[in-house]
């Protein structure tokens, strides 16, 4: 089972966006470069939540700035 689902990822990114609404918008609508340009929601649906978390960590480290 994938340990990173919608709730975990939204909880991780909400502080970055400042509101739950903006975090949800990012999760549902923004294609992620390097991940087949799928949204976080699409990737989680495909069982790739770990990839989304790795992407977020890379952004934090300045890799995808």
C-alpha cells in the first residue's frame, strides 16, 4: 500500500501555499515536471504518491526551483 496519499500530501504542501484551498488547487491542477506532467492527484491515483513527495522534497532542496 502506498503510504503517501491525498491527505498526507495535502498536509505536507498546505503550509507552503498558506491555505487549504490553494494547496488543493495545486494538487488537482498543476502538472509536475519530470513526472509525465501529471498532477499530484493523478500520480496518487496511479499509486505514485511517493514520487510526489520526492518531487516536493526536491523543490525544497532547490532542484526544481
